């Protein structure tokens, strides 16, 4: 197999995987995931007497509050962006279309959630060592690839909206 055929084969495989990611089948999981993340962070910020010890041991109080705000704002941003993209399907051709703004909000929110989870995992790794009970950390670790996939999905949506807009201008 020559190099050109290998590249085509690899591109085909990646496109097939991305097509599954582009489908709307992940939105119910993403919505549940983000609502629970924002609710849990709101509880930690407003209702908990003591915060998450692993985070507070690593971050300063200002950074800890910033992390909590990121955990609340990023999911809301994504869900609002998804709502704008959904509304854009009903917009008439001569009206301004909020799809691109919605896609950018989704990408920003997905990236923020991904960053917040990576910060949490980094703080847990910093404050614990091998042999301690880290079961919850492995559960949270699933959020790292999920957040990456949501962010890639949002970025691809931005590219698709831009391509559609360019085709309509021609």
C-alpha cells in the first residue's frame, strides 16, 4: 500500500468516527452531564460548608472560586449555544441566523468544561499518591475524553456552518 492510499484510508476511518460524533445522539448524554455538573458546582459554591478538599489544597481560594464559576458558566454556555443552533433551523432565509454564534458558544462551553475537568484531575493527582482510594478520580477521568469529543464536535459544527454559509453566498 503506497503512502497516498494509507493517508486516504486513515482519513476515511477518521471521517467515519467523526460522523458518529456529529450525530445528535450524544446530546441527551451531554445535556444530562452538563446540568449535573453545573448543579453540583452551584451546590459547592453556595451550599457546601466546606469545599472539595483536593481542589482547595492545590488551588488558592480565588482560583477555587474561579474553577467553580467555570463549572457553572461553561455548561450554561454550551446549552444556550445548542438552543441557538436549534432555533436557527426555524429562521427564514432573510432573517439573521444565530447558528454560528450558537456553535461558537457551544465550542467555548465544551472547552471550558474540558478544562475544568482537566484541572480537577490535575489537582487530584497533585494531592494523592498511588495506593490511596482513587475510585472517584477514575470516574471523573472519563470526562476528559468526553470533553475532548464534545469540543471537537463543536469545532466541526462551526466549520460546517461556515461551509454552508459560504455555499449560500455563491
